[in-house]
C-alpha cells in the first residue's frame, strides 16, 4: 500500500546529490572503479571517498580491492539492499510527481 505522503519513503542516504549519483551509476552498471567514478562525477578523492564510506556503512555498496598488474584497483558495486533502497527512493519521488500532476 502506498504511503499517503510519498516523502515518508525517501531514504536519507540519497538526499545528498553525490550519493544519489553514485547509486545511479552503480545500479546501472555491474561495478565501477574509484577513478572512473571520480572522473564521471567531477569530484575530489576525499569527497568521493567520504560518500562511498557512508554508502558502505549503510551496506548499500560493497568494495572490492584488487591489483591490475602492480597497481591497486578499487571497484564498487551496489548490493541487493542498496538496489532495493534506491528503487524505493526513486519510486517515492515518482509517486510524489504523479500526485502533483493530479492536482
């Protein structure tokens, strides 16, 4: 059953633009590496790292560290929990927009 106020279904983790963008990329792609995310989102290492850490803490993403040759490579992927939370967040926004169009 849909909530009377769709905003009740919004997830605080995605209120931040950078986290919303990170999850959009990770839901659309199987995995993405740190440098590619940084370049795509045009943000600093520290800014990206702090947002990734927050999403990891919420268990919305998983981190996979490997080596490509001798260089470290860190990849990120959305978890099932993260995908579900993201979908619920987007659905709530969509529901709100539909309510506004109906007025």
